[in-house]
C-alpha cells in the first residue's frame, strides 16, 4: 500500500472568518479528501478581532506560547505548510515551528496572503531584520497569490521555488443559477468593517447618493473593528436604504451574494493581497467596484470586471455608483462576463490542482 504524504497545516482557521482562515480551511478540506495525503493541523486563530494586526500583547504572547507546545507534530509530518502574518511578530510567533522544521529537513512551505511582507522587512533594522530574514529564508518553497506579489519572497527564497496560487470562491456559492436583478442598484459590502478596507468612505458615499436622490438598496456584512464601531454603526443608522447584517457565513452569505448586483470593496488595507470576496462577487454575477491596490489588478480589469475607484476617496466611489445607477445596462453585461471569467480561472478545482502540484 502506497504511503500517504503527511502534511501539517499551521495557521489560522475559522472562527473568526478571514480570507486567510477561509483559505486554510479549504486547503485542509482538499488534502483531507485526497487519499494520497494525511493531514494534521495547528490552529493559531486568535479570537479577538483587532485592526492592529502584528501588534505585540501579553495575551497574544501567552496564546502563541501555548501553541508551541504542539511542536511534537513537526516530527510526524513530511511537509510543514505555514501561513504566517506579514509583520515581525506575525512571523516570530511561528519561530519554533520554522526552526525545528528546518533542523529536521522538512519541506517547509510559506503561503503569503498579502503584499506587506517585504515592506515590513525593509522597515526593520538591526537584530529584528536579521531574525526576520533568518526565519523566512528557512522555507524551502513559497506561495504567493499572483505574479505581482512574488517580490514579497524574493529576498528570502530562490525565485524558482516561489509559486503563484490564485485565490478561489467556494463551489456552494455559485452552483445554483442566479436570477440577476439589473433594474435597480443593489450594493453590498462583504469584508471586515475596517477603516482601511474603505467602509467609512463607502458609507459616506451612500449618504451622498441619498442626498442626490439616487435610488439604491445596500447591505453591509462583516465583523466590525472595535475602534471604529460607534462611527460605523452611526453612519449605517443614518442611511435610509442600508442594512447591516453582521457576520454572514454559509447560506446567509450565499443569499447576500445572490441578492446583490454591485459589490464594493474600496480597500487600501496595508496587509491586502487578493481579496477572496472579489472572486466570490464575480462568481455570483456581480459588478465589482474596487481599488488599484496590492494584487487586485492581477485578477481585475477596469471597465471589464467592474470599475476602479481612488483610494480613501468618497467622491470617487459616489461618482462610480452614480454612473452605474444611470447606466444599468452595464450591470448585466459585466456581471455575466464575470461569472464566465471566474469559472475559467478561480474555481476550487483549479486551486486544488495547483496546490497539490506545489506540495508534491
């Protein structure tokens, strides 16, 4: 009987739900369902939602110290697949796993879900810079979301060992054919409600639409950053045609994607990579409104998949939404194209095939 390839997955898994934790869950499911692999995991999810990612706290330190007691799992697996953060502490918390895996000559794979790792490295000095380099350069293979993000790993890993693995949308979201409503503007936001994700700009733009008598309906979904919760909820409550749904998963998420026709993510988030929510919106026949940021332009073309807006710019968002409201024929044309474009490039099956090639 052929021996199974053992893989240890180390990183955040839901809950809470984020792009990284969702991707890790799908990786786990893919490998667990493949008879050639034996999968184990160490879940490093930290339950408290906090915009200050990478910030050192005693509570976090103790949490990750406890996780380090699971080091024994390194001995039992051939491949160690890690999705660290992109800050100094985001990498440092995996140090024991990285060092032991390297000593034992395991296949060490780093999967970077963003475009900040190299910026962080360039900002460091002295011992921090040396430690950061030492840890990331222990990896034998690297995975990034798209070609434009390869530079995040080239200081540490030979380019021939850096692989592109685009994100995906889960099958259950789009398998049923959507009845596209294109005679009214149905705007939705599906991401963490953080200032740098553009939520405050969007809500202020929606207020301006109301004052300009532009007809629309809007739904907002996601976890609210505690630091801005009062401001965000106040802005939502001031809007006549906007509902806040809270965190949506499963059927509730599917219903939101099926309801909408214009997805807005005006992100300028420093850790951004290639938002899964954009692909989910495309898969479910929605126009996408987003920014030229991180790896987004590797999966998105302006006036083809939707429309670009300027970062941190309320008027830019307002102008594009006004244009769509006044040119509703664009909705059906772009939304229908997006579904086909997604099916050709970003299914879980495509992700699975490429992932297994990299791990092998």
